C-alpha cells in the first residue's frame, strides 16, 4: 500500500479498485453493492476484523426500508465519520470498520463495527495475588486504561497516545499523574518512544529494549507488570507507565534495583511482617548468585575455615568425584536450567510432573553414578529455591546468569575472585541509570527517606509525605 495521500474518487468503481489493490485482493475483503435512493453505492469490510452480525444488522439491513431518509440518519446506532483520504479508510478497515462509497460523492463513510474477541479480565498467572485486586490486564489497551482509571479515579491521570510501526501501526499509551510525575521524565519517555523506528512493534519487549539507557546490561531497566493495582501504585508515586495495544504487560519507568524486590502484597501486610519478608527476599538474592561460588571457593582454596567435622564430611563426599567443584556445579546448574525450560514449554500439569520427577530421578541417579556429590546437590537446590523468591522474572534471570561468571572467578582465585566479581557488579549498578535516575537509589546516592521503603517497609505514615499517623482514642 502506498504511503502517499490519495483522496477518494467520485466514482465507486475507482474507489473499489483502489481499495482492492491496496489490500492486495485479500480473500477476507467483502464487497457489497448497495444503492441508496437510486444512486449506486458500495460497502467494504474485512470479515476477519469486523463484526459481521453487526454489519448485517446495523449497516446493511437499514438500507432495505429507510431509503427515504437522509443517509447519515441510517447509521444512528453506530459511531461513524466522513473522510476524504482513502488511506485513512484502509486503516479503518484494518481496525474493523466499514467503508461506504456513494457515486458522485467526494467523501465516504467510515462506520465503526469492530469484532470483539478479547478474553475476559482475570488474574495474571505469572503474578500471584495473596491479598488485593485479582484483576489483570488483557490485550485491549482501552480495557487496560479502564482498569487503571477504576483504581485511580482522578482528573490528574493523564494519557498520551502515539503510534508505533510503519507497516503494522499499533497504539501506544503513555500514562502518568499530571501533578506527581516529573515533567522532564515524561518528556524523556515520550521522546524515546517517538524515536523508535520499526516496521512493527509486536510486544512491549521491543519498546523495552529500544528505550533503556544501557542495552548491554543484564539488569532490567523497566518494571513490567500485568496487574492494574501494581501499575496504579507506581503511578501514584510519580512513575510513568507505557501500555501497548495487543500486549497485556505494562512497562513502568524509571526502575531501580530494589523495586524488583517489592510487591503490592507488602502493603497489605503488617509492616513488621512485610519488612521480614523483604529481608528474606534479599537474603534469597544473595544466596541465589553467591552460594555456588562460595562453596567452590571454600572447598578448593579455603577448606581450613570449615569446622573439622564438616570438613571431613565434605571431603568424604568429594573423594570419589572425578570432576573439580566447578564442573560439578556447572553440570548441575545446566541440568536445572534444562528442567526449568522443559517445565515452562510443556503444558502446566505435565510441566510440574517433569520438574518433580525429573529432579528426583536425575538427582538421585547422578549422585549414585559418582558424577556429583550430595553436598553440591544441596547447594544447587538451595540456589534454585532462592532464585524463586525474586518477584520479578527478569531480575531472577539476571541473577541466575550472574552466578556463572562468579563460579568461574571462585574456581580460579577463591574468595579474592568473588570479591573482585562483586566489586565489578556493584560498580556497574552504581553507574547504571534508568531514564536518568540512578539504578541503585536510595543507596547510591544515599536517600534517607527512600531507605524507609527499601530493604525494610516501615509504617505507611512514616514513608508517605502526605500521610499522617492516626490519633488513638484515649
């Protein structure tokens, strides 16, 4: 289809030829010749995009018994408009509309008759909800914006639309609170989105990769969620959300390292319990990528720090193992990743069975074969469990990836190698930014107010500027 603007012709046959050629004579393009008051007319719609029952009932049927009325009065039950540019009419067809041309008219009608095949609003499977809203985003951007406005019923909630994709354009919504979001942040997000130049944007992953500050970093620089309450929570803190039509995931910026360890459930629990759970998650983070490296370094270079009884136990399990600890760990980690991917790709019921049975059978067989030790099985199992504590799947993937270079450093230089690896990671985290905000905030740079809602979750009245502690009755 040509990108040049083409106004409609005065004859319906010329318009029909142009529409059919622009859509390459696709078989799902339906054409009906319908006259009005003795004047020849023609109706176009795509049966794969339009609601055919709605077209028959509210577009075609009125022509049969309302020939004496004004043409525009036939379509009172539908949203319609007049247009001159045929290319805009073609876009209307693609989005489920009907086009009606009348002989001798320089304009044509675009009637809104889109088919509705969306799935119902349900709880997102990848973000479990313990206490709170059980609604989740779907693939319709209008429904998703409705869910957000239902959470935040205020005129300050602002939506800015733009379109991405040259060949297959899709609507993108920029959502923020006018009175809370930093105007510079909004301009920066809007500018980066408008600079995206692709033929098609199929998912928010395209936007995520093309708008982040450092595309070479393994750490995610956008928060992604399918929960309206999660999105609303960040909007009320001054963040900006990006929604794409056809994708149930919202991107939230800017992101910081500690936001990936926070969930809306933290604010539904008592603050002491929520603080304890967050602390457990951070312990899981440390365990998830350091435990195998610490074990390798200890048994290879620093076994003298172990208690004597534990030393003999570990050494006894290693005596018949033909591989060094690094090869043991790599082998088990690879098996675990294979089982994890198999569980994800298979149907849910089969996937759980593969994970449990595969882990038990392979784990027991590989130890009996003398390829790995029982101690290494325990270390890798604890590492795997710890990685599941991280609420964000993207951050969990980054942590799983980090443990491999740390294991190599530990096998070569012991604790010194681990220290050097951790130093490089922390330097990278301190230098990394997300839309201009330091990634390791509020620790670098230090922010006392932000620390109240980071590792621990203090009472809401102490961390929110606009909240106050309620007075107790005597």
